[in-house]
C-alpha cells in the first residue's frame, strides 16, 4: 500500500507543479516570450530575399544593397566600391 501512496503523492505534486507553472508562464494567446526565443526586432519580422553581389559574391538583404541598371536588368551591389569596380570593368571590356 505504501507504493500506491507514493505514486499518488508524486502525481499530486506533478499536477500542482503544472497548475502553478501555467499561472506563471504565458500560454497560447497571451503575450510573452517562449523559452529560449527572442523577439524579432521591429521591422525585421519578415524574411527578406538575399541577393548576391556580382563582383565580390557577397550575399546581403536586397533592401541594404545598391541597385543599378546594367544591360536592361537590375543588379544589386553590397557597396559603392563594388558597384564602381564592376561598372568600370564592364566599360574596359566594351
């Protein structure tokens, strides 16, 4: 009979723990953070397409790049230096 009593006591402590934890931590529909997760910074919640710089090969978010029209298509560059070097190299070849 003592094993059954121990099992009931352990089950009661577990239930009490779950109830207390439910009161202290936010659940679905409530505000708060999930364990181990940080909120996304404002304005960065959506994922953004990465583009590749045609000169140096660096990938970066499209909104952070410099757009230039080259041969009727838009190319994105990571910096002014890369854009200028790319355009200069194209002018030398042509």
